[in-house]
C-alpha cells in the first residue's frame, strides 16, 4: 500500500544516531496510522441537493357511493433521502385539475396542513413533522366537478340512459389532467409532480345494489340505450 511504502521511506531516513527506543516509538505510531487505513483516499458519499429529496406525484379517482359523487385528488411526496427529515413544516402547495378537451375549465385547490392525510408523525400544535427514509406524505382534496369560473362540468357532458337501471344515467368519457406542487420544509424547496391523466364515466346519481346492478364507471363507458 502507498501508506506502507511511505512509512518505509520515512524509517529509511531516520538518522543512525537516533536512539533505539525513540525509533521504536516512531515506527509504532506510523504502523498505527497504517492500520487505520488510507483515510485520505476514501471517497465521499454523493452530494444530494437538499431541494431534491422528495419525489412528487399526483393521481385522481372517481368515487360514487351513498355519501359521495366526486373526484378525489391526491398529492404524494416520498422521502428519497437515506436519513430522517424532521423540523418545522411548511406544508403549502396546490393541485390543479383541467378538462382535457377544454383546459379553461379547471379547478385549483390550495394545499395546507389541513389537507395532510398522513398525520401520524405530524404535530399540529408545534407544526413539527418527521419524515423517515421511504416515508410518503399524502395530501387529498375532494372536487364536485365545478370549475373555478363557476361552470358545472357535468352540464358539458352527454349522458345516456343506463339500460340496466332506469333511475340513473351514465355520461360519455371525461378525461382530466392533474398537476401539483408542495413545499414540505422550507429548506427542501418545492416538490413538483408530473401530469397525471384521469378518465372516468360520470354517473348522475347513486343507485344502491338492491335496486340496480353495479354500474361500470371505467371507460369506454359502455352503458348505452339498447
């Protein structure tokens, strides 16, 4: 090894007049350094920008139930860093959903701690958040299909009578684009998510399974009159 070679060169330069005891101590110290390994030659771990430790994504889901007939929008922020992040949380951002065929019909939601669905490691009093390696934070909002300009997007869809149920109608496929961004901690910067596509067949009203068979909400929206 390079360190051993250096030691031998150093020892070789020791003057003949030096005492045996002093020489022994000197050699002992140098051997101890050699045993510790080539510290100066160790590579440092790759640098991680603190503003690039969260990976963001968005997704949507259409939910039809006795309690809801709405679109759910979720923003996920995953800690890709190999250490726990903890401190005062910012938790500010937004998600936006737009009709694919008419982007002017859109709705933007402001996200805050009130939209955080994973609160087990968040102290709402101190606003302190702990995010372990691999942990994913999830924010969520519910949308009634009314755009920011007041347009009810359901009025722009074409509905058909469900041949399996005279009490409901099913619309043509509706496609939406979802995007979003969130600041988890001030020092980690803004976490953004790429565009996500959501397509579904809107149903005008919920009808229980005791009255009508379940309706298929997924494209190609096959429920059509006979």
